[in-house]
DNA sequence: CCTACCGATCGGTAGG
DNA sequence: CCTACCGATCGGTAGG
């Protein structure tokens, strides 16, 4: 069979694709219908509103990043090992879920106040995983202790959250090499 | 006098503000008119189209970053000094022109193909300034030479291009401290 | 999931 | 910069 009815998760997945590519406000419900081979009005049997779709995509993103952080913190190993696990996990989440990640990173600000506040909270919890590992490393001598874990976390996450903007799978840099370069840069710097 | 007629640059400035805050597609010409105290239709005596406004804001951004890079490369000094100048210049451009920078970074992808291609070219030229300094530094022994200047440039620019998302003037970190932390992190890393 | 709509809003124009 | 519009498109609904 070539055609089947779409499920709600098909609709959410397609929404992630279009939101990532053209932005939330640049995507109409008719665009989304076309992507799925049906009319815009037919989408309302799957979702309550357009916002509803954005909420679903962004919550998927939050869940993925959170799950990755939890797994990485569960690792026993040095602070460097756990930092590397966080980096590697983040890279995997982004590259295995490009549309969701892009929507999570760029379109969450289009959410209404209530949902946006929730996302900010979830991002802060995720960032806290990085802060904790950096603090641990500063405490046990793995990392220098004159560096502010909060600021350093932001710098690291800035690098990680930009990967979707430039990395091309199949290009000169393999995923493993990317993780390696990131870890090297973060831990040793240019000097 | 409290009220004067708006100039074209007033309109472009207001457009930058709204595009930065609500996105290009999230801003209507009527929104923009309201911001300036006139009707949406009245804007067309200043601009040809909504796209025209986005082009102007984004080109302003490109010019600012380019000017900063040119000034920094003109510095004579070690590779570290010039890298620090590039970082400091970038921070100044972003923090002194938040709306333009945000629009340049987040909304340029909404441009039509022709203008988007131009912006990509300009960004690449700007990135080339970073690559050159990193290459110089790898050549004269200032920086390690097992690091790829292209990848490192991307990492550094990723940190710089995220500053608008989290930095709050008047907060715990002064602008000078921000530049200091960035330079330290980039050159020495965590280790 | 479609037919057949709804009121609101969109970017933009003619003519002053 | 306003008045007075235009056709197109928007998110969404009723009823099947």
C-alpha cells in the first residue's frame, strides 16, 4: 500500500520539518497539509491548533536532550569522561533529530508565555548537567578552577547548539571526528 | 517637538527591532506601522516591499561585522592579539547593535535566494578573517598546529554568535570580563 | 479526511 | 502620510 492515513505523530514530524525549514510563522497549516497530502483543514482532526503542534515538537526536543544528559551523568568516569559523554550525546541528538532540534532551538521563542517558560526551565536543567560536570572537574583537579562553570557551560552549549547550522553528514568531518574536535577544543583550547 | 516625520532609516531601525523580537514572518507591516505611529500602508512611501526592509537590516549587519574584522586584522600584534581583537570587536558589534545582529543571525535565511547567497558569501568572508589569524598562529607557534583552523573558527564564531541569546548588560559579567572569559576559554581551554 | 465555509489579516496599490 | 481599497491567504469550524 502506498497511501495510509496519517497519525498524529506523522503530523508532528512533518510540522517539525517545516518549522525547521521555514520557521513557525513561515509555515501555514495549508503548507503542512500539502506536505502530508491532505488539506489544511483536515489537520484539525489530529491537533487542536497550530500552537499545539509547536508545543509537541519542542517538547519532543526537550525530552531528547534531557534523556541524553541523564544517560551521560549516569556514566561513572572522570569529569572529562562525563563531559565528553555529554558532548557526544548532544551531537547525536542534534544529528539524529535535525528537524526537532532546529525547531527546539530556533522556534521555541514563538511559544506562548506559559510554554516558553517551561522550555526555558528545561533548558536550564539541561545546562545544569554541564555545570555540574564542570564543577566536579574543577573540584577534583581535572579542570582549571579559575574558570566559571556557568560561563563555560554556556560557551560549550553555544558550540553544540550551532552544529545544525554548519555540519554536513558525509562531509570532510565524520561524526566521531566532530566529537573529538569539540572535546579537544573545549579541554585544551588553542594554546 | 514630539512628533516628526519618520525617515527611511527610522523604518529600517524599527524593522530590525521587530524582526529581532518576533521574527520576519511574525512581523506584519501593520505591526511595523504601529511601532512608528503610522499606518502599515504608509510604509510604502519609504520602502518597496517587506523583503526590502529585511535586506536593509541584514546588509547593515553584514557591514558592521565586516568593518570590525577589517579593523582587527589591521592591528599589528601577535596572532593571539589579533584573535582577541576579533573577539572583542565581535562582542562590541553584537552588544551595540542587538536588533540588527539578531536579525542578521536568525532571519537572513528568510531572504530570497539571491540575497541569501550574498549574505552567505559575506559571512564566509568574515569567517575567513578568523581562519587567517588561526593559521598565522599555528604557523608561528602561538597556537597548536594540530588544530584545523576552519573547524576552530566555526567553534569560536558559534560562541560569539550566541552571545545575544544569553548576555545581559548590567549583569554579573561586564563586557570586558566577557571578552576576557572568551579569550581565555578559546586559547587555554578547560584543561 | 473532505466540503464548504467564516471573519480576520496579510502585503501591497491608486490617488491624493 | 492618509483614505480607501484589492485579491490572496491566514487559522480555524460545522457537519458530514
